[in-house]
């Protein structure tokens, strides 16, 4: 049961590495901890996870200049721990996007699919404290740093013309990120988490740069029984406006701040398999720039942890 408690506690989503897509439609939360949990992140050897996310957002005024984008993303995560202090990770996402744009009363629809931008990063435990009697870890602090590559599909076109940036499966830019996270095990059934993360976004070959992002998270987990765990987390994101080209022109309907509440449920299926589901609910989008409306983000996932 200790294994599952640690796993579910960590899936509260302290942010150490933000999702791979551009912040115009990004979600808060931590895909690494969501997929592997605290024990999975610290474990030696290999770990695997598969996640499916659905993200929706609109911008502009309905009936006038208006756009709606929906992304369904499937992400495979492979992790390897050299020790209980240091691990490396690779995330490979596949994206399916649907973009509808209305201008002067005419609406165009386009669908694209392809591999998005892989991420490669490492995580190091800086400090930890044990329980009395040195049985297990009570508190820990981690640092993570890595790169989101620009290897995803960013040249999708229709009739010889490149599609809008938000229809592209990948951003086409190289982004660097760094973050800190901390956890505290209150008792065998509950834990607290907090984190901060910053992402330095780059430009792609077409001059577009998604806004640079800061993320904050606070989370609480409680074990419900032998097989089930529940978690609740508060997520906050603040991002700059997107730059649309090399001239420095910004998109007024991008960036700003938003807060979410994310309930999560986890089920221990046995033999190292864990099933996960969460819904990230926007609490307020009044801090977003221009005219933006972010919808509920749905996440489903399965994890396989191998005993060291």
C-alpha cells in the first residue's frame, strides 16, 4: 500500500516540466508526476506511461473574427533511473488538431495530425529528510531541467499554403525549462506538494514564438482505500503574449493569467499497473489577454512501474 500511496500522492501534479504544446492552448500541471508518481520518478530502472489529453480553447468574438481549436494528444513517456536521486525522461507526443476560423462571416475548418515536439530532460533530488527511525522519505526537493525540441511537424499545409500556427501539431521551436518542486508526507494517507517552473520559449523557422510561461501548483492527496486514491490541486499559469513574426508584432488574444482546480482519481490495477483520470477546470479566465475562453482539460492515462 505504501507504493500506491506514494505514487498517487505525486500525481497531484507538481510542475517540473510543462506540457509540450504551445502556451496558447497549454494546460497547467506536471505530466511527469501525473504519469509516474513520486515513487516512479525516484525509482531506478525503466518506467513507462501512456496519456491521452483533450484541450479546447476559443478566442475572438462569436460571429465576427473568431477561432476555436481542439487538440487530442497521445503521449508516450519513457523514464530511466540511474539511482533514486537522478533520472532521465523522454516524452513523445502525437497530436490531432481541429481548427475553425471565422472571418467576415465565413468559417473555415481544418484538421491536422502528426508527431508533436518531443521533450528530453533530467531530474535531480537536491535534499530529503526521513521519518523518525529513517524509514522512508518524508520531505524532498527536486530540480529539473531540459529541452522541448523543435522536431515535431510544423509545416502542415493545404493546397500548397502553410496552415495557421495553431493548426500545426508541433511548435517548431526549441524551448528550455527549469523548475523546483517539493513534497511533504503528512501521514501514511495524505501528502502535500508545491512547485514553480519557468519555460523559455524560442522562435520557429517562421518567426512565431509562443509566450514564455511561469507555472505554480499546490496540491493535496488522500488515500481512499486499498485500491483507490483521490487528489485535488490548484494550478496557476501566467504567460506572455505570442510573437507572430520576426518584427515583434504580438497576438492580442494570447497570454495572461489563469487558475484551475484539478480533481484526480487513481486505481491500482495490480502488478505495477495504475489507471488515472483527471479534469482540469478553469476557475477564472478574467486575467487572460484579449478575448480568450479556455475549456475543461480531460486527461486519461495508464502507468507501468517495474520493481527495481
